[in-house]
C-alpha cells in the first residue's frame, strides 16, 4: 500500500516536471526572423572598407550604402555608376570591385551601390489577393441551377487546355525588385549630378535587365553610355521582350556577355541584334568574353573593352 502511494506521488511529480518543461520549451521556441542579406552586407562593408569610401544615401525612407572612389588620372573623364546583380554586392569578384578601382585610373569617379533585398512573398500576396477577388466575384454572381432532363443530366465535355511552364521568378517579384532598385538608382543618379559631366552606367545581370526596361521608357535622367554585363530577366516573357527593349534605349549601349553565360542570355543575343537592326540603333555593340569571369586576366580584358567603347564616344 505504501509503495503504491509512493509510485503515485512519483508519477505526479514527473508529470508536473514534464508539463513545466514543455511550457518552457514552447516559450523558448518562438520564431526569430534572421537578419536580412542587405543588413549583413552593410555591416561587412562598414567594417572592412575605409570610412571615406562608404556613403549612406536615402531612397525614400530606406537607407542604403554606396561606395565612392575618386578619379586618379590627370584628366577627369566622367562618372561611372556601378549596379551589381541582384543577390550580389558592389565588392563582388565578377568585375564590379575591379572596375570600381580600375576606372579611377582611367579618369572616372565611381559610385557603386548596394541592391535591395528580394521579397519572395510578393507573388504569394498577389495570388491571395487575386483568389479573394475571384471568390467575391463568384459570390456576387447569381447562382445558376442546372436543369436536368427526364432522361438524365447532360454532361458537357471540357475542351482540352494546356499548362504553361512556371517561370523561375514571378512577374510580381521582379517588378517589386525593379521598383526598389529604381528608387535607389535615382538617388545615386541625383548625387552624381552634383558633378555635371559624362555619366556612364555599368550594370550586371538582372539589375541590368530592369534598368534597360527603365531607360526604354525614356525617363528624364540623362546618361551618355550604358554598359550591360550579362543582362537578362529570370522571367520567360520579360526576358523575351528584353531583346526589343535593348534597341529602344536612348544612350549608347555596350552589350557584354560571357561564353559560359546561362542559356537564356546566349539564346537571346541574335534576337537583340535583329531588333537593333530593325530599329536602327547604330550605337549598339555586342562583345563576347571568353574564360572565367572572376579571373584577373578577365577583369583586365573587361576594362579594356569598356575603355575602348567609351573613348569612341568621348
């Protein structure tokens, strides 16, 4: 009898301890959002680069960092605005960091900007909004009752339909990134206009693609040359229209690509040239670079191609 009571008390104490542990674990397991990629990049830039190179700027209510480097040649030739690819940094080893310093020796003051974070939830919110609107529209419509014949209900066969391939990146995500990037770019451009001279824009990857779309709409910002490095858009329809968009931008355009670029870029090059010929954009040039894009020899080759193109303009 005594042993049974002892066992009962022991079980009760064990249950109480387990309940307390579970409650403590539940409170400790609260989700904490990780720091954004841009905040990590900004902290690294502030910690590793000299303070006189780092310039904070405002795009609306959002603060971002830009890297300033003054020209170091006898003649001042202009200002170069460097825009890296999305999910990349202005200090990347794909040419941006090398150009940021090497263009100073050629007479250009450089401004390299950080790019905004990608909001992957934008497409989900747009889909939820579309689903809610469709359900509301269905509820507002009068309900239609199916009339059945005495012999039985007549079934109608559905017409065959086809399913399109799902894009790598949705149109909503890409448009959201474009909006945020253009806000930062305009702030960088206005800051560069304090030194009125020749302005050159050098952009990589997806950032180059959305900036080409931006300049195809003939904005008020004036630039003298646009240099795109492996420009493309990770959306099938948008990337298909980029070939025509390339021929509509006003500034002189140097379209640089690498032999080992992805298939979307390599397959669109011929269409870009066809649209350029159709729209008579005579200041368009295409250049191919061989080898790895992060090799030192490749960086020197890239700088030589850009410098040769710009010297023909000014």
